[in-house]
C-alpha cells in the first residue's frame, strides 16, 4: 500500500468538513479575508485560520502574501482532479450497466427465438 | 455550526484513503468479495473489512446479506452527490471569471473610446 498521503487523500479530507465546504462555496463567489469568511460561520478568526491552513495545504485555496489582509482565493485545479476521479468511477460503472443490459437484451432475444422454433 | 456529520462529510472522508478509492475503482468494474478486493491491495481480509465498513457507512457500497460470500456492490448515488457539490463550486467560480472578463472587456472598450475622443 501507498504510505504517503497523495494529493487526492488531502483534497478529499479537506472537503470532509462543513466549515471548509462553506468557505470554498463563499470563495467561489470571489476572494475574501479571514474576517469576511468568519462572519457567516459564527466562528472566531483563529478557528477559521485553522481550516484555511488545511485548505491551503490541499491546494484548494491560495492566500495573498503581500496584501495586508491576505485575502483568500479559490483554486480550481484540485477540485477538478477530485471531480475527475469520481466521474471516472461513475462512467466505468455506468458502462458496465450498459453492457449488462445489452447482454440481458441478447439473452431475451435468444429465448424468444427458441420459443418461435418450438 | 452544524454539529452532526452530514452525508457529504462522511462521503468525502471515505474517499480520502487510497485503499478505499482502490476498492471503489475495482467495484466500478463489477461486484467483488472481500477476498477478491484484498488480493490486489496486499492487505489482510480483516483490514479490508475495516475499510468496507467505512464505505458502507458512507453509502458508497452495499453488501449482500444473504449470499455466503457477501459480495460488495458500488452505489452511485453518494458519488453523484459529491460530484455535484464540487461541480457547483467550479461553475460558480467559472461564471465569476466570465463576468470579470466581460467587465474588463467593457473597461478596455471604454478606454479605447476615450482615446478616440481625445
């Protein structure tokens, strides 16, 4: 087994908390400061900062180093990677169902053929 | 803040482990028993069972109660919910970028208009 944490491990773990998803949903509307993010969450700025660090480590947000208020910005790439992984499994599963349906369809046709021959 | 764990919390947390993602990827090709899932993971069946319980709690798999080997089956609904959440943030962010681009385009046009008026 892989021992180190992969990017997908870190991204999915970061998405597994409602406060962090609320932060990302807010940032999808535009950049925001810690204070702006803390308000709707009814959390203290230090509590928000803790969540921001997890999001930053996952690459899901970027924080400005230069500006005084260090606004946060959403980063799309890790969301895209996570979404692509999920979609791959869905597609695989759905194509398997399609194959199964075709197979059952063929079986039914064969059975009907046999009935006619009787 | 919400105190109880929501479905999305549990689903994303379940996806945050490489062994569990490998199990889901295997099941996207068809149902499998614990033994079949354990082999490519080089894990003991009890270790796999631990991961299966987490996946089952998240609703990502279902295990047959009646069959002797209790094969596991992938369940699409939670993957769909997770994927939809991610896509919502992406769309929101992309439409924001489009609006920003239009705004900058309009500003440029106005500037060019000013230049002509000079």
